[in-house]
C-alpha cells in the first residue's frame, strides 16, 4: 500500500489488518504520520520511485495506491509538482508492478476529475473536464491504468471519492484527519468548536440552492474503506473499472454547520464571505454502479461522520496532539 500513513490510507490499512490481510505500507511521510500506520502492518519509510520495486519483490499480491498530492490551490500554483508526483510517481509504480508481476491495483482517484458537471447526481459516464492540475493529474492516471490493463493484463479499479469525513474508532485504534493545512469543512468547523480558530469562514451564500450555500456529497471514511476491500477483490485482469463513491445525498455548508453545532453542543460562530472561484453550486455522486457490480452501499449518515470526527478531534485535543 502506498500512502498508508495518511488519513484514508491508514483507515484502509487498519481494515485490511482487521480482515486478516498481510499489509505493507510504503510512505515518505511528507503528509502522513508514522503513528497512523496500524499495528500489524509493516511500515517502509521510503520513496515511491526509489523503493517500490524492492517492496513489490517481497511477495506482494496487490497494490492500493493512495500516495499523491491533493491540494487544489497548490496544484494551480505549482502544476509541475502535481504532474511529477501524481502521474510520474504512479508511472514508476506501475512499471515496478509490471516487472514484479503484480497485476492488481486499486487507485485513489477523485471527483475532481469531473470538474463542473452538467447535471447531478454525477455518474461515471459524465464528461471528465477537470478544472485544476490536481484533477487533471488524477484523470491522467486513470487513462494510464486503462492502458496497462489493455497492454499488460492489469486488473485496476479507480475509486472517485467525493467528500470524505469521519474517523475510524475501533478499540484503541483512532485514525482521523490531521492535515498540516486543513482544507476540509468538517474538521475546520470542529477546530472552531475546540477553540483552535475564532470563527468559520463560509465561502458564499448566494448560490442557487435551498439556503444559498454550496451543496456537497459526504461519505464516511469507514464506508470508503469497505469499498476498497470490495474493489480489491473485484480487480479483473484486463479491465479498468471506475466507480464513484459518495452518499448519494447532498448537504449544504449551512446544514453541515448545523450538524456540527448539534453534535458538539457549541454555537460555532461563522462569517460569510465571497464565493471561491470555480466552486460549483452542487456536487452529488451517483454510486449506483458500484452498488450493482460490487454490492457496496454507504451505511453512515452525516451525523455519524460528524460524531466520529468530533470524538477523534477531542481525543487528540485532550492528549495534546492537536
């Protein structure tokens, strides 16, 4: 597994270990955390290009690929970095897999490949028109995966996430979001509730939606991890499958804020500012295809996402980890 010390990768690694799989995590810790790698997984602190071949020669049967840069704004400011890391790194990984005879891969893709869709819910057949180098680099990887399936008999699954939230809390295993630069809505709201920020900034209240704020599709990280296990089992030689992962329901920024206020019991002050350029009014996924083909359904609603994220945030705050 690449990028298994990050938010989503660590949760998937924990689920794989819990299911009895032997897991090897390769991560350079540029954005991940060594203590997020679950007990029972082997950790290799290394570079994707330099060290993937050595890891793959150790009897690996399949790869889950999470390692990537994922900040949209940074990708606009420095697109070459994103092409080199996201596409170049993946090409190096795929070549190492080809040489080692490893032919199954599940790829962490993104809804950013679609850009601004013409209609919602967004289906996998929607035109892919990314509006950032981040989204474009992820789409390029999808294209390369399709070629490796055709030319080299790989079995690949690309999972296009919408907005991931929540935390994995099982026994003494606690895994959640802790980014150096937090850009996600729910942890930013909870940071205000904990006193880490004075107020929440809301970008626009004049969108053509019920309450004027943006509407987004949120998925619990535990549901997301379960989809990865199903995708891993569903890798078919010669086929590149693409699946959306979302809850199928949209929640506005104000609705998410209200849910956080209810769970935390805190007022959470917020200030409305102007829109961010390029933010679509509504983004909601259709996950019907993965339900039909892999029998996956999301089980956890927005309240569960906020509650688990809040429990994780308070645990880190109490332990002085924030």
